[in-house]
C-alpha cells in the first residue's frame, strides 16, 4: 500500500533536479591567458562565461597552479580579494579580468579561472591556460667567425650567438633571405648562466661557397633570433666575392696561376680567363697562324743555309785545288 506512494514522490524529485540542472546552465566558459609576456610588463587575463537570464554569478576565482590568488564575489563587500602570491593590479581587475603586474620570470605557469553560479546550484566550471614570462636578450644576436671576402669553393664557417635570455632564443640563418637547409647548420646546446639562470643560444653555419650564392658579387648572410611572438632581432653580414685579379698584373701577388686552377674547378667562367691569361703571357700559340706552317718556313730557311754553305765549301775547295796546282 505504502510503496507506490514512495515511488510517486521519487519521480518528481528526480525531474526537478534534472530541470534545475539544465536551467542553471553556466555556458561557454573560456579563458584567455597570454602565452608569452615580456618581463616587467602587465598581463591581462580574461575569463569569459555566460549565465542564464535568471542566474547570478557567485564567484570568480583565479589560480596560479593550485594556488588561489584572486577572488571576486559580487555579493560580498569588498567583492575583490587578492592573495599574496601574485601581484594583481586591483584597479584594472573585475569579475571578468585580472591584470598581473611587474612580471618576474617566476610568474610563468598555468593559470586557471573557476566560475561558480549562485545558489541553489553553485554550478562550477574551471578552465586554464599557460603563460610564459620572457626575458629578452639584452642585445642583438652577434655574428662571429666570418670573413668579408670568400671565393667560390671556400668554406664559410661562423657562429650566431644570442646571449642571456629566458627561454633560449631560437636562431635561424639565411643567405640572401633564403633559409639555410639543416645540413649546413650546427645547433649547439644552450649555455645556462648558473648565476642568473639565463640562456645563451649558439647556431653554427658551415657551407661551401658557390658562385651562385653571389648576387652582383655580394652575398647577404643574416641571423635572426626570436622568442615566441615577443622578441625578434637580426644581424646581417655582407660578403664580397673574391675573384682572381688576372688583368691587374702590376698588383698580382704571384699566386695568380695557382688561384686560377683552384677556381676553374668550381667556376664555369674562369677557363675563358685562363685562356686569356695564357695568351697574354705567350704560353699559347695564336690560333690564326698554325705552328706547322712556321715550322715549314724554318725548315726551308735551314735548307737554304745548307745550300749556301755547300756552295761556299765547293768554291773554297776549287780555289785551294787550283792554288796547289799553281804552286806545284
Ligand atoms: C573589467 O576590466 C577590464 C579592464 O581590465 C575592462 O575592459 C572591462 O570592461 C571590465 N568589465 C566590467 C564588466 O567592468
Ligand atoms: C618571484 O621573484 C621575485 C623576485 O625575483 C620575488 O619577489 C617573488 O616573491 C617571486 N614570486 C614567486 C611566486 O616565487
Ligand atoms: C662556434 O661556437 C662553438 C661553441 O662555442 C665553438 O666550439 C666553435 O669553435 C665556434 N665556431 C666558430 C667558427 O667560431
Ligand atoms: C622555437 O621554435 C620551436 C619550433 O618552431 C617552437 O616550438 C618554440 O616554442 C620556439 N621557442 C622560442 C623560445 O621561441
């Protein structure tokens, strides 16, 4: 007899709970935490939420890691409470925004926003995002080890260094604004300063210089250092193509011929110049007067000389003979 009554009571209670749950919708809770912020600047954290028309906000709580540092409770007075762990700019913070100031790199971490709806549900949702505080390098990246002139066939070797940042800067090399492929690059492990905890990045370059690298005899090498979207600086280095000075014989160092042979292995234009060089220095016969004909002329001359000598000898012999006959 009693049992069905109990059953009848249970069902409405269950329905009420379901309806209550659905109408208490706290929707679209989202958080905007800057992924990277420059050290010393303020970070604006934003927590977005939607409440049903009849619903009210009970509280917003912000956590760094697991530690609550900010609470906003509209029905209380004062509605804002700040706990010591993080330096909050009170005048700019409210139920949706929190502004953190004077950032140190130890402020990096996970930030969570917890939204709670008012009674009777106290429905709660929590969302989070990561923030990294960046300490940029104190100066532009520096390029070391490079020379100002290279010949095709030379090895170009150098380093790009970006000092004292957190995290270590990402470095890239380009030649004439084209990124250099991985195999010509050497990534060194960042060096950490044990005192400051800051990192120095080093990226090496090691390529065989080709004539094609030069644009009007010049080559632009650039190293760029970046940290997230916060920092980007670059340094450039200009290289001139060193070509052998064939025609300026007055100032030549005497290594010219040697250099020519080295270069002619790598450069298609050099053989013509080699020809010129050899011609100019008389090592190469003029193509318009083949050597065979001049040899023939020489042979002819020798034959003539031979004949003259022969005639002189014959005359002398005849004279000597006639002298002897005359004496005897
Ligand atoms: C909360 O503060 C931010 C600035 O930090 C402001 O842009 C926003 O309009 C404020 N919101 C309300 C509801 O007061
Ligand atoms: C962060 O570092 C600063 C000084 O370097 C210090 O005053 C502050 O207490 C540190 N904060 C945390 C959360 O460790
Ligand atoms: C580049 O830096 C590395 C690491 O410090 C060093 O071992 C190497 O000799 C440097 N190379 C040049 C060309 O300076
Ligand atoms: C360096 O580049 C990598 C790959 O693009 C990226 O994941 C990383 O966040 C960058 N680091 C910095 C400090 O910018």
